[in-house]
C-alpha cells in the first residue's frame, strides 16, 4: 500500500510482453476509531494488444490516497510515475 502526495505523470514502456495484462486497483480508507486501513473498493483493469498505449505517452495524474495494485497476469508490467515537487 502506498500514496502519491503530489501531482504526477505516469507512463509505461510498451514491451511486447506487456501487450496483455490484468490488474486490480484497491483504494483504501482509514478507520480512525480502530486505527486500521480497510479496502474501500476495487477496480479490475484489463489491457489487450488492440488497446495498448502509444510509446512515450504520459498521463497527468492527481494526488492519490492510500492504494495498492495487484498484477493478475503472468507478465511483468513496467510503469513509471514521476511526482512534481512543489
């Protein structure tokens, strides 16, 4: 589980082995009474060879609270996210 405190740009490399993958994105909330994180919701995301991103294309991202990502596929997914310092 991790956060992204600042705005950022995210991009991945377009290797042939990442042309098809499936992930689950989990968003967390915080229970201040019991002092525990809990999964608020999850989103399954899929990419296939017909739907891949163009190389050298970045996506502007807003700050994000606690979350984690689980790779459900048998391929390595290389994604880079660069946060902008204030």
